[in-house]
C-alpha cells in the first residue's frame, strides 16, 4: 500500500470527511485547513484518498501525531500501519528524532497498532478528553525513537 504526502489546504475537505467517518467528535474542514497551514504540519493520505490519513506536527527535533483515521471499511488491511510508517519517515527527513502521540486508555485497536510498531507508553494525561461520556478517560502518551524499529516494506 502506497501513501502520498499532502500539505495544501485544498485537501482539508477530503480529510475532514475521512475524520468524520472515524470519530464522533469530528474536526471541521476549517480546523484541518488551519492545522495544515501551520509550519511543520503535514498529512499522509492512503492511496485512493478514501482509506485514511494521518496528520503530524514536527518541530524542534520531535514530531507528534495529531490524528490518525482509517475508514471502517478499510481497516485491518495494514493502512494504519503504513500511514504511521510514512509519517515517521517524513518526520525523520525533516529533522525529528522521536514521534509522540496521545491515545485514549480504552482505545485498544490503536494501542495495539502503535505497540506493534514499537511505540511505548511514556506518560499519562488525566482529564485529557474533557467531553461528556469521556471525562474519566485518561490519555496515554506513547513515543518511539526514529527510525521506526519495527517496519518492513
Ligand atoms: C486504529 C486504526 C487507525 C487502525 O487502522 P488499521 O488500518 O485497521 O490498522 P492496521 O490494519 O495497520 O493494523 C495493524 C495492527 O494493529 C492491531 N489492530 C488494529 N486494529 C485492531 C483491532 N480492532 N483490534 C485489535 N488489534 C487491532 C493489530 O495488531 C493489527 O495487525 P493485524 O491486523 O495483523 O492483527 C483504526 O481502527 C481507526 O481509524 N480507528 C478509529 C480512529 C482512531 O482510534 N484513531 C487513533 C486515535 S489515537
């Protein structure tokens, strides 16, 4: 599975649609466009534009996954893993030595994916998801040093 890198804001609408198919609290086109316009922010999109995407911010030798979404119909085909691998590769190219992310403590699919790729828990954030129904959910902070240790093409 190939991925393509995108940065211009005209992709924000497609990314917002993908995001809405994966999250109850979806991000608007405007919000995603604003993120894409920030320095160091880039997206990797699954080939075909309808499978999923990852949005990353890289700055000061570190990078952070802002969101990762694979549409329900496209899951368990390696797309999420390929997107993370592409994002880590790109982040390293532009100077990042480590990739961080936050994941909900009940989000077992995402945690399984990240751990399989070599990410490890390095901290916790209480009250990170300050939303109805999720107010008690902690965010786990995961990190991996780059290059990604467990990725074979
Ligand atoms: C988490 C998510 C991105 C995974 O995408 P994906 O394309 O299905 O992931 P992959 O196919 O690359 O899966 C790689 C491995 O992760 C683990 N994994 C993925 N989904 C899993 C699930 N539902 N249950 C258990 N393990 C899972 C498995 O080890 C899997 O390998 P396998 O299929 O050979 O068993 C996708 O489920 C998603 O978009 N979820 C909703 C949004 C979300 O939670 N984003 C992350 C926020 S931090």
